[in-house]
C-alpha cells in the first residue's frame, strides 16, 4: 500500500508493503478464541522474540493483547531485522477464512512506514 497525497498536499507518511503472509501457529494460541471478533483490516502488533527457544528470529503476532501466532519462520528474517533496527512497521489482517487448515485461516500484511 502506497499512500499518495493530493497535488500540492504533503503526505504525513508513506507505507510500503513488506510482505503478505499466513499466520503460523494459530492453532496453539488465542486465534480460535478471538476468531469471532477479528476483522479484515484490524491492526496487529508485531513483537520481536530474540530469546525464543525455537527461532531466534521469531516475530510474534498479537491482536488487542491476545497472541494469535507468529510470522512463518521461512519469512521472518527481514521483518525481524527491521524491528531490531527500530524501523516503524505496521501489520493488518488481509484475509480471514473458515478453513480446516490453520495456515489458511488468517493472512496479514506487514508495512514499512516512512
């Protein structure tokens, strides 16, 4: 998503989509509990977990204080590095699906804010 200002206006910020990913591990966390409350477009919080015993590049995904799951391990390196550098990242839900496969239920995008 790239925000474009009207001619002559000055944009407050620009957002660049870094990635669109499925949510990993949702079946082990609170995604099922809060599922009825989730909406496409909801803001998510990305939490770096450098001491995670399963993955030193782990990035947890929270919604309103509830742990939903994680960025997939194969896709978390760039986001982890950006968070470690203190860059401004935002995440939002892009898709919600009723599916037996937990990897297909929730998708989200990560944006870099400039």
